C-alpha cells in the first residue's frame, strides 16, 4: 500500500473475545498495513462487556479523529453508543471505522464495508467517509435506551441469536443457520403484538418483527435487502405466525432476500416504531446484543445523519 499523508489520529478498540477469541490473530496484519501507510494509531482492548462504550467516549473526548471497532457487531454497537453518548459534549465527533474480525459482520455489510481485514485496512487508509443514520431503542434491559447501528430483531430471529451464542464451535452464518433450524422446534407460539408505525397501527400474531437500519442479520439473512443506512427511515419486515413447515420454507427466502413476496410477510418504512405484546412476550436483540428475553414493549426511532463512517470510495469495492 502507498504511504498515507493524513495526520489524523486513529484509535483502534479491540475486543479480544470477538470471533470466539480469535480477534488478536489479525493484529499482525493490521499493524503491517497501517504502519506501511504511515497511519498514526494506537490500540486499546476492551476488558469487559460494555467497556467499548467507555473507551469510545474517552476517544471522542481526547480528540481522536477516527475510532475503529476491531471486532464484530457487538463491538461496533458499543462504539456507536459511546460516540452517540458524547456527541453533544465534543466539538467534533470522531468518524467510525470497522475492522471485521467478528462472526456476523452485518453492520459492515449494510454499510458497504469489506468483510476482510485487508479490505478494511485499505478503507481505513483511504479515509473516505459517508454519513449514516443511527437508531435508538427503549425498553427491556434498557429503559433509558440504547443506540443501534444495524437493527432490532423481535421474536424468532432474536431467539435464533440467543441459541447461536450457546454454540462453542459453530460461528458465523453456519452457526446462525443451525440455530434457526433448532429454534423452529423451540419457539413456535408467536405472540400477538400491536405495532405502531408513524401513526399507523396494526395487530398481528407475529413470528418475527425486524426493524432495520442496515440490511442483514445473522450473517446471511437479508431482512431488508434494499435497506439504506442513510435514507432517514427504518425498514420493517414483519412475519405472521406460520406453521413449522412454513418457517422452513421462509428461511431460504430470507437468505435470498425474496421474502417480501410471501403472503405471510409485510414490509414497511417508518421513522418511529412501537411494538407492544398483547399476548405473550417479546424476546428481542439490538445488533445481536440482548435487549430482553420476555419484554412487553419496545420503541425505536431513527436519528438521521447522526454519524460519519469510513467506507470504500466509489469504484473501490
């Protein structure tokens, strides 16, 4: 790679638990790329859950130009929360970079960031930026709210994520796929929910409600195949209760992103969404992190043009 002329300061926040503990293995490659390019950087590691939030807040207050998540979707989510928490307290908010060493890397997919360390390093070095929206969810374990980069999953796909986390060897898309098959036999009674979307209200027995800023969940399930992180809207994909065989038939559609044509699927766009359980409960996640296992109400809204991220420039992908 050619030497870089930027004098911007980069702070890489590494989650050593990412990629089932393999994240540190990427460090020699990362250092090699950034050193050759003349990037000014330092590396710090998270030491516990949610530590990335604190480290991102500190980086912003220290005047760092770019904060880089070295991890998976959970690490990205923590850094987004840290940056958004202090956006009113700093003169200039750092841009967010991503080095994909996690399992799903769904945020990166939706943002157009490569899923390889080499490609991600090139993106950091080029320094091309774009502005994205960030969502905010309240409810469950976070009554005061949590910021969301990729999406909120309620129902079936949340339980899939919970099951996938229990696997010790399976990871990435194959882990989520096996978890989805297992979940078919664990999670079948869909709760009756009320969904309010920018003033419109619907009630349904919902197998699943996905509320997306990005495009994909679980490393390969395209919940919002046409989603755009910069359009100022949330993309909803709502699945009515279907039989177990119906779930089997839906899974390939979600893998291809063709589920919208299925009669059990409803899609919509909104800037504010509230989901309330009328019967049953709401297992839910945000960017793969648990929001609740048996919640009763969640509200999500979009914050347009909230954050700058580093992405490949036109023609670089």
